């Protein structure tokens, strides 16, 4: 059985916020939050991660642990992303 991955359309939006280096706030499934510049996504060992730059450090969070992404950059054309799991999109 393969591990679920993020829906393709949602993954594309996450890639866009990374390319544009938007400031974001992540609401995680455990209720905690993280904030920083969306920098890139990485895949390893069957899981996908979003990397945030926060001051001089890189934070990494599994995409499937994110409940909501709020874009904080003023004027951004994407305001909010709700990651959903899908088994049908290859990365």
C-alpha cells in the first residue's frame, strides 16, 4: 500500500507559493502553527515536505500534517490553501 500524497492541484498551488517566496502561516493538524517564507517542497522516503525559511533556519513540515496554509504576503493572488490527500497524482 502506498502512502497518500497531496492532490495535484493543491501541490501546484504550494509550488507557486514557493516560487514566489510568499510569507505563510501553517496550521498543523495538532493545532500548532508555523510561520515563514515558503521556500521549496521536497520528497523523500515516500513523503512530501514543505520547507519554510524562518530567520536563519529552515523548517520542514510534512504536507499531510498541514491543515491549512494562510498566505500573509500583501497582494498575493493566493490567500489560502487547504491540502487534501489523493492517491492519484504522481510527483
